[in-house]
C-alpha cells in the first residue's frame, strides 16, 4: 500500500472524531509489512482526557508489541510535541503527515533524530483543519496547549 492509501484510514478516523464533536485528527499505526496495527482519533473532548490524541489512541489500539521498530505512524496533522515524543520513545521509524500547514508540531525535531517524515500536503486534511480552527479557535488552542 502507498502512503496515500494509508492516509485514507487516518482521514476516516478524523471524520469520525469531528462527527462526535471532537477535534478532527486521525491516525493509524502500520507494521513494517503494511499490516494495520491500530487506528484512532483525537478523543480529548469526548473522553475528557487530555492524553487521548489521535496518535496515542492509534498506538494504544495497536496494543503491546515487543518492538515498534519499522512501524509507520500515519496522521492527518503534523504530530504535536507529546505525540512526537511517543514516536521517539518507541522507535517508530516513519511518520506520514497528511498536512503541516495549520500546525508544524515536532516533525522537524523527529527528522533531526532519524525519523523518516513524509508530508503529503493532502487538501482534504488542510481543509478539515482550517475549517475546524476557524470555527473552534479556543478548543484548538486548548488542544495544542496555548
């Protein structure tokens, strides 16, 4: 499967989060062989839990693995510092980013530390976040710690 095909899973998750009244960010964790290990979306609002970002939810849904080396995290938005730390902590090899126009996060830091970063600049991801941020600025600022 290609990066664009994997992104479809993350976009589906982002849409689900938005439909639930949450922040439209989705993610999926894929194994080195292309197997979908876990998927999820930002659940901060729905679960009243600030740690439930899309990447952490996908990671948790993947379950305990002996090693995460060689895996790929696919996310609709550039990962924040918290999620970037998760990627580094567990040795996730690659991050595929749907878009980084609305938020740059820690992707450059990850690249500096050997994580392969692929930015797709997906127009649907850009539109979804641009519209959300315009309509829910306070909630978005809360999500990114501002």
